[in-house]
C-alpha cells in the first residue's frame, strides 16, 4: 500500500498540472474550500430511476420545438415563479420551491451497464459495452465510498440499499457494490417484495442471551484481544476495521430503536397511502424511517412492481422499468411518472414537515435521459446521455433553483455542464466528506473517491 507521503506527492503533481486542465489556481482554492467545508447533510436518500427518465417530457420541455421533438406534453407552472416543468409532474410542480433542478447533467455512455456504473460511482467504466460483469476491481458505489471514509459512529447500518439490487437480463448491473473496497463495505441490503412487503432483518438478541450477558462477553473479548482497538489503521487496517464493525454490531443489538426502524407497519395508513401503496412508495417510506434512526446513506432503486405495468394493451418496458423503448408515452404517463411524482413529492413534504429536510439530502436521478427526437416505428424515445435532468433537495442544496441549460431541442448542454463525477463530489461535500479523500484501491494504489469537483451553486453558504 502506498504511504501517506506517496499520496501527498500525487496531490502536489495534480495541483501542478492544473494549467493543463484549464482550472485556475483561484478556482482550485475555491473548490478546495468547498471540499473541506463542514457537513450540511446528516444523511442522503438517493432515489434511482432504473433505466433513464425522459428529461424532455418531464423536467426540460421544449414547447417551441417541432412536434417530433417536443412530444405530446405541455409545460405547467410550478411553485417557483417563472419555472415550468411537464404536465406529468403536477405534484412535483408544487414542490419545486423545495428543490434544485439540474438540467445540464451529461456523459457519453449510451448503454445501460456503463451508464449505471458512471452515475453511481462517478467514474467511467473501462468498457462502453453492455453485458458487463461485476468485477472485484470495480470502483465502489458512492455510498460505499462514503461509508469507508466517513469517521462518524453509526448506531445502525450506515449504508443501505433497497428494495433489491438492480438486474438486467438476469445479470447484476455494475456499480452497486463496494467493488475493490471489499464486501465488508457493501451496502446493507434490505428486500421488499414487489407488493411492498419488507423482509425485516433480524436485529434482536436470541431469547437466551440477555444484554447483561452480551456485555460480559464483550468485556471478556476486549481483555483477550486488547490490540484490536489499539492498532493504527496503517499498521493493522483489518484489525481496526474488525473492531469498528464489532462495536457497531454491538450497538445495533443493544438498541431496540434499530429494529423498530425497519418495522414499516408502524407507519400510519395515512402516511403509507401518501407515499403510495406500491413498491417504490413503501421503499421510500422505509428510507425516511432509516435515516431518522441513524442511517447515513440509503439508496432506493425503483425495482420491479407487483402491479400490472400495462398501459391498457399489455405494454411493458423492454428492459428495466424506465427503459421505455416501446410504448414510451403511455408507460410514462399512466404508470411510471404518476408513482414517481407521488412518492418524491410525499418524501419532500414529509421531511420538511418533520424538520428533517435541511439535514437530509435527497437526490433523484437515473441512467441518462431519452432521445429528443421521437424514434420510429414505436413512437418512443431511446437512450440519450448528452443532456438530461436530475433533482436535488435538502441537506444544504438551494431551494427553488434551476441550474444549467440545454439547447432548443434538449439535446446538448449549452450552459454549466455537470458530470456524474461532479454530482458525486457535490454529494460528498454536502455530507461533510472531502471528495479528494483517498482509499486503498486495486493493487494497493490510492484511489480518490471522486474525480469531480463540487458545484458551488448547488451548495448553500
């Protein structure tokens, strides 16, 4: 493993190369201030729309474009004066004063596998092809990287994923695990059935083991292995990590509140109805409960639903739920967006009413956008990574802001481009973690958790 001196030398070389990147020294220093700022968010809830929502039909409409570009939907007013979004988002329109809309996210990956990987990790995959396999040297999901470098104690699993790991054609999509950090940093997986029923994890002691007996066992273990908690991480990283996990496991077992956080049936019927009685809605209610109980980063993938996806004629997404190559318009209008609109709006309103939104970062995004030009013969939209929209709210993000701009066809970014790496860097900075933080990478080489820069306009103060 590289020494801290090696890492410092690498930092100096990178700063010395600023002239080649077009970044001035003053800009670099300003970015460094953002990277080292105190945390504004205590937790992050990432809602990931598996397959890619259509930016031009939802959040970045172009009503003056030709019909084969603009599609059938019309813009509507929002709670922010002068801002319009699509008519398929009526509830979100009334929540825009709580959010930032970023219309200028872009990358070059036109296939799901590398696009998912780049959006979740902030790094490009070595391949641009589909059918990718999950590899041991994959870059970690941003949540796993955060869990690795975040020093704060956790009274429950710090990084959680639900309701299922994303699959496509029987394979797991890359970018969802801890990758080269090792399985000990993988997100804690919580499953919800397609009907929204949780398979509750066991966080309780066996009946024959009391708290007093558990504490005695812990005391005995400490006496037998005093070096485990005393070893510096550079000398004995595995020993110290074991001690950290051991302590966290004990805290979980000692805390009845942790088990209760997973008890979704303790939510009122009114709240569950408010979020939606389907898998995504119930998963998002659970995500809110988990961050209330102390989780730091919860990723909610859309997942497969139990209800019929049909548009009335048996139409279904070709691959993953938001991958609407066929019957794009009826699927988006009748099934996908009504649920997304309801659930995200309920989450933002609920967090704000509970006084949690300022401390909880909410991010809504997918693989990419959809083609501005409507494709034939299916009257649908295909993959489009060159310009698309995401939403952020809470946790130090400005309220009522629109950032970035696209051209007259929503095809390319014309103002303030934001890369997936910049998204991860901004998320890390809002959570109080320096995006330049290093972790051990493949072959013992240091790896920076983000290659991007925090976007100053997306961070209050």
